């Protein structure tokens, strides 16, 4: 990727909007945190596979990730989220959310079905 996409700021904005740490995103990608930090600082660029995985983790489109896209409504303002206990996720819940975002839509539906079946017991 020689085109110097400069997507670092977009990565940071979406990560913070999702209330994730650099370590959590790196873990979901299966890379070292320092590698992910280099993405955010525009020192290195993620390859196309990493871009795909990042869009899945942040639940966004390529248009929302790439710098040419309009970012106005891409990520909700993290300060606008109601400061309520319901919105505070534990580290365990955050890790589950990160893992869920790496799954396909069918895999997510399967897990939701299993959870619903378990709760009905």
C-alpha cells in the first residue's frame, strides 16, 4: 500500500467511539499492540486483510474508514453517551464485544440464538 492512506486518525476516532483500547483492537486483529499503534500514528499502513478486519471490528464500511470519506456521522460522540451503569462494560464484556465483531453475520446470529436458548432454560 504505497498510496499513503493516512487512516490513523480515522482508526483512532472509531476505536474511541467504540470505547476500545489499542490493546483490545490489537488482540482482536491478532497483532501486537505496537503494530496497531503504528497504524494509528500513520507509521505503517494496514494491508487489505487488516482493513477488512478493522471495518468488522468497528462495524463500519470502508468509506467510513478511508480518509476521503465524510466522517461527520460515522461515529457517535463518545461524550454524548449517557453516563449510566447500563453503558459501562466490564473488561470481560468489552472483550466479548470485540470478539463478536470479528465474526460473520451468520456466526453472530448463531451465538445470539444460543444465548436466547440458554436464557429461556
